[in-house]
């Protein structure tokens, strides 16, 4: 329904229909004044593009249906359930305009961060801290307590796509996991070590059991269901300085000599950006592509597949107690 909302708000989009197989749910949508059809084949002829917001296990099939109709598409994250499905989808899609819904890229501070990183020298490392305590009733839904629904499969793909967007390809993942705080079969906390292709190293601490002000959603205030803190949650270090994200507070050279530890770094004040709805920005960018434009911000099919593979690599590493390199995730592994 968030995609429905932004489609209705966008000046570049006409919402032709919602594909909903449930009779009862279609009736509810009709009461809201929305057009709903039972199958994708029933969509109005004027339809040129679609967003797949189905459960993950249906992403592959719905993406194929979108392509079969000759439409452009956004497939919600994760792109598919397995690496094998992502590979098969890429073969069918070719260079058709098919994207993955990693919307964090569309924030103005995310886009500006890539330019700001050019001012801190060669990248050395990045530290990510995401910890938001989910309410206890979150786990009243049975599937959220089952293998494959822990903090890794549920949340870490957002961080991995953003890190790839900002810093570059990730070649290797090592993970430690714990279920000590909630005591469920799924992990509530995970610590990842990352090796980037450019030589930088990284760490990601993820927890849905720990209460903190440090998380993308808290920092950006993008989600009204999550309390805002305004606190940076990501630190990037280079040979010539450092950058805090998402405020883009930068630390750098204070004089003309060598940068070294006896000299204080100069602090450059945070940049201020207007708050936007990133899903609205994403659908507007998508509409421009459908109209024939070009875009280098939207998450491509290959980028979405990479974030999926790295997420599954983290789960596999946590399970087996070993580093997992890019390309080593079995095609049929589902993260459970």
C-alpha cells in the first residue's frame, strides 16, 4: 500500500490497477476507490510498468510475468529467494528495465555521500551500527519466528546494498550470530566482517533485540513507524579524513602538512537536505526510465542480485563458522 500511495502522489505515474488474487482483499480495495484485478493478465492495456510487492518466494515468478507482458518493473527486495533464481531472471531480462527496490539510494544524502567520499582519500574502512529493538508483539506472527526470518535475512540486505552503492563491491563476508537475548531459533544479533574489492574493510553490527538510537531509519526519519533520533549510524574512514553518515559531517586536513595523529582534524559541518519520501523519489526515477530516460541511482538487477548473494553469504557464514566469498553461495540456498 505504500507503493500505491506514492503512485497516487506522483505527477509522473497513473495507477492503472492493483493485482490481488484474494477476492476479499479486492473488495476492500474497491471500497477504497481502487481498481483491483485477480491476475496480471487482467491489467488494463494502458499499463506499461509494474512494481512487485509480493512475498519473497514469489518475486522470481512475478518478475517473469512482468517481463512476459513487455513491461518495465521494480521487484521489491530481496530480488529473489535464491542466487539461482536471480541468475535465471538475469538471463531472461537481458537489458530490459528491471530494477530492485532498494530505495535508500534515492535519498539526496545517499547520492551526495558518494561525492563527499572523494574528499577523504583512499578508503580504509567502514563501521555500520544498526540496532533497533522490535516490539515483542512483532513476533506474534508465526513466520517471523521461523528459520530464515532472523535479523540477517530480514534487515541486513538494506545495509549491504547501501555499502555497495557508497563504497563498491564486497568480495567476502564473515559472520557471527547470537540468539541469546530473545532465545528464539532465529538470530537476534549478528556481527559481520566485510572485505571490499578496493581493499577497504568493514564491520556491520545488526540487532533487533538491542535498544539504541543508531540505525538508518532512526537517523533519516524516513519511516513514521520508527522513532527518529537524527544520530549518524555509519562511519567511513579514508587516508585523508573521515565521513559520518547520513549527516555527511566530514573530518579532514587542518593544515598544509602531512595528516597524522598529532594534528587535530578539521571538522566540516553537516549538510542539510530537505526530507523526502524515498519511495516517491524511486517511483519518479522509475517513471523517467520508462519514458526513455537514463538513471544511475536505481538499484539495477545485477545490484539487487549482489545484495541478495551477500545476504545469503552472511547467513551461510554464520551457520558454518567460516568466511564466504562472492560466488560461493549455492544456487539453491534459501538462508534457512
